[in-house]
C-alpha cells in the first residue's frame, strides 16, 4: 500500500493527513509559526509485518544548513518514551546530503527506516522532530509534530 505525497507551503498549526491503513494512521503539522515548503511520504503505511519503511523527503530550508542538530522526542499514550539528540551537520566531514544546503535550495532524499527493531504497541504516539542551526538549541530551522495512531498490537 502506498502513502500519499504532499508538497505544500504549510500553514503552521494545521494538521496534514499523511496516510491511513487498517493498522495505522499518521498525520503531521509544523510546531512553529513559519510556513515551510515541505514534502514527506512513507511507504508502506503499516506497522504490521513491516521490516523497512521507505521515506521520501523534500524540503526547502529557510536558512543555510552548515550546522544541524536534530532532537527527537516520542510520547506514548501521554508518557515520554524517548528523547534522542544527534548533530547531523557540523561543517567538518559531514556525511548527510542535507549538510551544506543553502537557503532556498531544494533538498530531496530517500532513505529507509528499519521497523523490525521496534514493535509498536496499540496506542497513540506523538513524535516531535526539531532541527536547530546551533548546538545550544536556540535557532530552530524546522519543527515537525507527527501523530501516529497504532490500531492493533503487533503480537
């Protein structure tokens, strides 16, 4: 089953449908006040029997990406389940294709997420993905708020 592709100038605070299936519903919104040119696609739109998800991402950053720190937070049924930070771009020996992109330049990428490592129990997940252009986490370049509803247990 294929997800839908969105390329929009996003209105902040408005939730956008990403995909739905018999076992999963996903939507996202931006959690900051500035509109973005952004596209996101996830296939398949399923939690069950999925070992790899394909992600397609297109983004036009509003500033140069010379430094990029990602902060990833996950809540499960209202309880904090994960808090992870990673510097993706530092200006030296950067290995990700987003590093070095200039303001207004289109970034497009395709990558895999290995789903078999995690079995998601039935419930509501809220995932916040923040990107910062500094290590102090003061200058935000993107903030996404994903809502994921897992409709059945994988057991």
